[in-house]
C-alpha cells in the first residue's frame, strides 16, 4: 500500500479535510477543538503521521492570522471562533514518506462559513482572498521549468508590494520543494539558483497582509510541471 500511494492521494486528504472543516466549524469552537477535528479527519482518510514537526493542522484566527512561526515553536491558542472571524488552516498529512501540503483562509460571517469569496461582506477580507487568488494565477502565468526559485521570489515579492501587501513569512520565503525529509527542502528565497523544473513538486504559499492591517491570509497549493506546463496537484 505504502509503495503505491501517490502525492495526489495524500494532497486530496488535505483538500477533503478543509472541506470537512468548513462544514463543521461552529461559533464558540476553540481552535484546539478545530485542530483535533482536522487531525482526526486526516487519520480517518488514511494519513499515518504529519511531516511538519508532527503538527497536522497549523491554525490561527482573528488577529493571530498575521503570526508566522516555525512549527517547531508552534503553540495553538484557545481562541474561540466568533460570529465574524477569519481562520487560517495549514495541513501537512503524510503517508509513509509521501507528503500533502495545503492551506486555506476560511471566513465566517454571521456564524456561517462563506464559500464564495465574492459573497464575503467584509471588504478587507474579500480583497485579501482575491489577492491570494491573483498571486496563484500570476504564478501559473510567470513560472516555467527554467525559472529559478530566486527569480520567483523576487518577482512575487515585488508584486505583493505593488498590490499594497506585505510578505508575513518569518523566513521571507514563499514556498518550498516537496521532499521525503523536511530538512531537505529548498525554498522560494533569495539566493536559490535551482530551477523550479528540477523539483518534482513545490509549494506556493504566500502568507500576506495588507500594509498596516491586523489580518493575514494564506493559500497554499502544491505545483508541478507536466510537458513544460505548470499544474496544481
């Protein structure tokens, strides 16, 4: 079974878990409860562990969504989900040594999870999520197998600044290669001359905030090249 598991299957564990959380988030639920719900769901879908410092669900809410810390130092808060709230969820399921890596920002308004960005009433939150979608769309337009990780870093950070946002990542990077050991990851960062096409899979996960805002946004997918064209896993 472990020899046959695919990255697509493990990534789907994360995607299905996000959809499950959207259906089960309740006002008053603590983030600790939400994390347990997410991690239990990933196990039920076939995950056997979590590759990112054993943290299966990396969750922040409200003004904590601007925080960026290593999973090594992560401590989940007792924040209770409010009637109107913003929640970032970053999942890292693993089966054997095959990873999934997927993050989304979830918006709750009037006690209900808003599925469509265009339906969000809070204009700042709506703009933040549309900006995340724009960055991922621009990645697909800009990136080629010969683009280096550093070139992507400079291009995307310039675009983030142009759009009036800041990169919140504590290391300043925007994603990483998918490996079998977390210490082998290479990053979308200054000084990395490796080509995107040399990585079997890589993540793009801009963690951004509007300049001087108290809210942050995160959207992460795994990407790969097939016949020279960038595709989402």
